[in-house]
């Protein structure tokens, strides 16, 4: 689909071949018509549906042009963009970044939400060049565009901006670098140094117009000099030299890694920030409602080395990567992950400057479609949610409340293994055969599957055996259409309140 109207006329969008589909970001929501570039996948369609306000049709060119033209016009009014030609060049640069899935502002900008704190994210694997290297020049240009965008969104008054990257793990896999290797950490440090140098150089340019608030940064770590990526070391040195020659900085902070939103999915990023990859495969929905396992984008880029390069990594691998990247950031996460032996870590905030990785499992349990979403930060698992394609509102509300309680507990120091012990093998419908999870084939309830899956993903690959057919209740649960949500098996002992009534105080 191409359009020639007042929205996209004489822009790069005119020559883009589009496809129409239906998508929704929430399994319980009605799909909405979506139009996006033909080669973009269904994950991008779901992200686009999440980014667009309302419930009606959404087309990427129109939605993107909405905020691009709004930001360009505002930049012209503020004087950040000095001329009409500069504003048009700025808008063209943003269109190119979105269309190539290299970078974009956060979801708040797409929704025109004035209360959302602006952010700008760069998708690292999208900067791979045709020779399999890294487009350092294009990346530096994108960083400068990001700084300019955030300056405009902050009304040319913000002293702290939020610009960062996503999917470092995908870039390293495409470069055939093991995430835990010294070479991978050197490349990560170089990308971070390039980000900071280009960002501070752009801040220095803005300081010449609007005045400097901060002195230039001259105390940096020594950037890596020997790198397996041609031209990257030279680009880092040039960016840092440009930053050092600025008269001063407009901003106290720019480079920081922030929690992801739907924009990362729209760009095709598979991991947040510096997080390691979850696995070389992912689950996708099929047109007939089933799920299937397919290679990740990083696995396709890594080729025959995908299984080795994208194997799950422990928290110590992430902590080692963070340690070499943190000195280049203006803002970074709290300390390294808490050791597994710690009995109960102190309560910690739910938001971290450097976010963790998210994962989504879509399975069918006894014929009922279930979606499990998780978010992991520097301290381990931080958040879980369960969604159902069907079942009653009351049942979904109860499960939502339970997931919220678990999330609060995890962020208050309760260990995941205590939840696994409490909820694994609970019995209530839906139950039965699990489709879409290669490691779990039967479950006695949704909670049984979910917490045994969490044990596999977050407790060192702990395997809890499947329940038997009898334990799944095949003899009385009936078909998927006949199954109704049931209460968990109740204990034979009296309830706590009943036991309390049987007690009396004695002096």
C-alpha cells in the first residue's frame, strides 16, 4: 500500500511497499487494522498497535509523521532548528531512522503524552553494515539526531536527557562474539564510548546556541584500542575528541539505559540495553491459533554459531558486561546482582536506570491460550504477568492480583524459589497438555506451568518433573470448551481464621 496525500507526500514513505494486517498488543484486546512495511514482522505490528492511541486503524507512515512533524515544528519555534531547511533535514533524518529500524523516541512521544518523560533508543543490530561490520558514522549521526530530538521534547530547558541503546547481545552475536568474552566486552565499551562522545559533542553544539550549563568531560576511561570491528576504535577516538573540543555542555547527563517499551519491539530489538540474549529461538503465534518455535533475529545473523553465542547467561555475565560499560554512562544501574546465597536481600526499587531483559511465553494449556510475561533486572526476576485469551473476568482479575502480589514480593526480597514451592503442582482448571513449551508437556494448572517455567528460566535451569495424567485431572476436566476456571485444591486442615477461633488467650 502506498499513499499520496498531505501526510506523506514528497517524503520517503511514498516509495515504501506496505502490507495490511490485524494486530493487538494485548491478547484480550480486539485486533485493530495495522499497515506497516511489507518486510516487517508481526511483532512490529503488535508494537505499532500498542503505540497508537485509540482502537481504530493505524498506519506507520501517518503515526510516525504525526510526531516527526510535530517535533520539527517545535524545534523551529524554539530555535533548536535554525531554518526551515534545517527542520526539513531533521525530519528526513528521523524518517530514515524509523524506516531502517535504527532508532526512535519512546512510546510517550508516539502517543503525544505530555506527562511521559522523553527517551530515545538506538537499535544496535540495525547498524550492521553490508560487510558485517558496524556503521560507526551512521551511529554517531543517529546519536546526534537523538540528542536534538530530546532537546526539543524538553523545550530546550532539560538539563538531563535519556538516550541509550538496545540489543547489545544481538549485535555481538551478529559480529560472532561470545557475550562473555573479553572481545565482546571491549566492543560493548567502545559502543558506549562512541555513544557518550557523540552525545556530548551534540550537547556542546547546543551549548553554543543556548549557553553551557556544565564543563566539558575530560575524565574518561581509556577507550579500547584493539577491537575486532574495523574502524570502531577510530570512530570512538574521533567522537571523544569532538566532545573534548566543545566550549561546554548543555546537559548534565545524556547517555543512560532506560526500561524498554513498545518502541524496542517496533525497531526489532530483542533484548534491552546491555542484557544477554534469552535464547536462540522464540515462540510466535500461527494463523490457526497455535504457537511455534522460530529462530530469533540474532540467531539468523549469527548463523551456525547461534546456539553457542545465544545460550542463556547467568547474572555474573551481565554484571561483568555492566562493569565495563558503566563508567561511560551518565547514569547507570545499582550494583551487581545479589549473590544466590543471600538469604533475603534488602528491599530495592522497582525501576533501574539500566533495565533488564524481558521474555514472553505464549502457550496453550488444556486448550486455553496463556501468555506469561517476565522482566528481569540487575537483581534477578522483577515482574511477572499472566494473560488469558478466554476465561472469565473474575478469574483473570484474581490471577492479575496474584501476579501483582508476587511482583511486589520479588521486589521486597522474597526469593523466587519460595513462590515456586508454593504454586508448582497446584490443581485447578484449565489443566492438561501444554503446547508451545518444549520443556513442559503437562501442567496441573496455569500456575503450575508458569512457576515451573520460571524455575527453568530463573533458578539455574531447575527442572521440576511433569505431573501425571491423574494429577492433571484428565478423568474429570473434560474438553477445553467444557473446562471452567476452578478454585485450587483446598487443604484438609482448617483455615487460619477457623483455627484462631478455636484458641483462647491464657494468663
